[in-house]
C-alpha cells in the first residue's frame, strides 16, 4: 500500500551561519552557485567518502536562495528484511538487495542557503553531512574556504534578551574526561571550548595524585562545574547597595561567551528570575511537520518549510544579530 501523501513527520531544522577566515564580500550562496554551474549532473556531484558515497541529488538556485538535497548511501549495499508471517515460532531476517538501478539510502539532508545563512533539515544523518558535501564541491575552486568553512551555531535572540534583562544567577557546565581525551589525540577534531579546557585542567590536577593519576581510563567520568552568584552572602559583609555588580556582569559575559562557542553544548544557565535555559533551547532550531517519503521526507515540501522557517527567523530578528 502506498504511503498517504498527507502523512507528515516531525523533523528538526537548524539555523547555522557560514564563516571562514578572510571572509570577503562574496557569500556562501554565490560561491555555491558558481561551483554548481560546473557540476551539471549528479555524477559531477557524487563523491566517495569513508562510509560510502555522498551525492548532491538536487540543486536549485532562485531568488529565495540555493536549495540542496544531499544523500548519503553505500553502493550495492543490501538492506535487512524480516518475514511478515506471525504464526511461526521464529522469523527469518534476510539481506535484500536494492532494485536494479537503485541504491538504498542511509539518510539525506535538505538545505536552504541564502547569503551566509544556512538552514538544515537532516533525515537519518547528522548535519555534518552538509559540511562534507561543501568540502567536496568547493575544494577544486575554493581550497581555502573548503578547508576552513564552519557552520556556526547562533544563539536565539530571545534567550539572549532574557539573559541580559534578568541577569545570570548560575552557570552549570558539564564536561567528559573521555571526550577531552579523544579530542586531544584526534588532530582532526581539536576542541578549544571552555568545557574541554575544564576537563583537561582536571586531568592535569589528577595526574599529580597517586590514586587518581590513571583517571583517563575512567571513560565514564563526568565533571560538573557550577558558577553561582550569591548576593545575599556578599551583602552580609559589605553595605554597598551595588556590591556584586561586577560579579553579576562577569557571569553574564561568561554566559554569552558559552553561547557563542561552537562546540560547548553541555551547559545550563539559570537567570536572575530563576528561568532555566538549556543548550537545546538556546540554539536556534525548531520541529517542523514535513510530508513523508518512505523513511525520508518529501524534498519539495522540505524546501518550502525551510523558506517559511527562514522568514520566521528574519521576522524575529535572529538573522541580523
């Protein structure tokens, strides 16, 4: 039975901002338009990766921006199927090949790029698929940009306003020693965020202790650091009505710094009015209803919803911050 054309799925969409060193007036939108003019067929837009192949399934450029549909798959890889018969004591699971002339998708991602604004909607893959695709299409004509392009996370302007209006009472930061160890030895995934620095500093401290020197082997050890402003305690010792203003300002600045760091997501911010802001809430993203297409989603509907989401971000002032 064919899938109902009105069936939808909740899909997460994310807003990112393209950045690279020596960023000129030329935008990512224009750059991608230029390179895709030299990649007219899907064969030109298919690239080998460690996990299979990456393909620019569809590319469209119009006044609203550039639209991309990028798929990830492993050529000639079968999929697993299970027997439907429920009256047997056990079921058979078999490997079924794709129909002749086709490959099974591992997942895909849908994108809208306007100027340096990027809206992503992954389906069955991570958003890093977009970075890999950009690298492959850019490397021949824009080598420096291909290597250095970053899709920055941007803080929700409404959450930033809340922090600046209500102030910050407490910052809770969480870091994994295991993550810090992995990223230290992996030259291609160097982390310089605050949380990774904390984890590495703790490892240095523990290394001087006879009992804790092998702490890096405890891969499940996590660190939680709380930075908290206690105005009541300070006022017991100081009569000045504005005592602690510098401390409060430092917490606000630290909170803003964490929001602007691309890699640090393990944080909670408690405002002066006891409102709690998590990493998930503060990054600009949303859940949208998009028409289904098998295990994926309908490309045309996905692109249409990305345009609507872009317009909403622009109205809310998130694109201009």
